[in-house]
């Protein structure tokens, strides 16, 4: 059963979300503050977090920044804030999706399922004839649809994830510093920073690496940044 953590301080709205999602087959935990949310995910990590943008203990700061310090678990931000800048800010600070209130509960369920499909590690086909060090041969990019292709299968990415992959794909072996990646993306996204680069790379590894904890495609160059091994 998929475990969801809902961080929502509005009791009536939070209870409504919890009831609906439980009826849809999810195991739901709801907490009212960022602090209790972090405590909950540390004691029992969920599969996905539904996170209200405005919480009583975040002092108007974007809670994505706080949660991303503790977990790479997918986050869907829910908010009554409709400004595009707030949506972009949340996405670049680590959110995997953003949905504006009011929304239908069916839409929330659909977005949860989409994010879980996109962020879950995808099993790779067995290929006994492929050498162990040939893992990167399976990767290509579809520039028109902006998808990463793994053995021909399309992998969905966020805008920033694709741009990071595109930059490294066209210069395999080149070491990209976090600062260089930030500067390359800042023309499209003014909110990106070095910390969000790390989280985008973490999510990319989950999508393209056989073992994201021991990456062989996107390698960390300690103290500098990242490089793509081709």
C-alpha cells in the first residue's frame, strides 16, 4: 500500500483529503505543521508528501526548502497561491508538482499517481550480452518531446532535470560545477540555486540509474559538481 504524508494545518480540508485518499486505497498520515511533518517522515518515511505551501511554523518561507533538507521523497505542493512565480519557486526548491486550491480530489489522485510513476525507479530489461560498463549506451534524448529515452522508453522529467541532462549529454566527461549548472539554467529559472541542483540530480539518478545509490552514469566530482559518463 502506498503511504502518503499530508502536511496541512486546515483541519476540515486536511480531514477531507485524508478521508478521500484512504477510500482510494492509500495509507494516509496527516499532520498540521512542518515540524510534525519532518518528525513523521523520519520515523516512518512515506512514498509521497502532499505539502501545504503556508504552514503556521514556517514563517512564510517556502516549506519545500525545509523538507528537501531531510528527504528526496516526492512532494506535491498544494496552495491557494495562484501566482506563477510561487509555482516556479516551489518547483525549483524541490517540489515535484504544484496544484492550486480549489482543486478536485480526483485531480489530486491523478497527480499523485503521475508523480509516483515518474519518480519511482524503473526496472531495466535484463541484457546478458551488454557489458557491465555499457550502462550509458542505453540513454538518448528526444529534444522535441523533451524526454530522456532509456532503451527507447520515454522517461518524464521536470524542465530543470531535462536541461541538466541535456547540458551534460552534449559534453560527456566534462565536469560541470554546481555554479555552472545554476548559471546555465538561470536564464530560464531565476529561482534555481546550488542546493536545488543537487536535488534535481538526485531525482535524475532515480530515473536513469540501475542503482541510484551507486551511480555510474551521473558521477559526483567531490567538491566540484557532476559529470556524465558515456
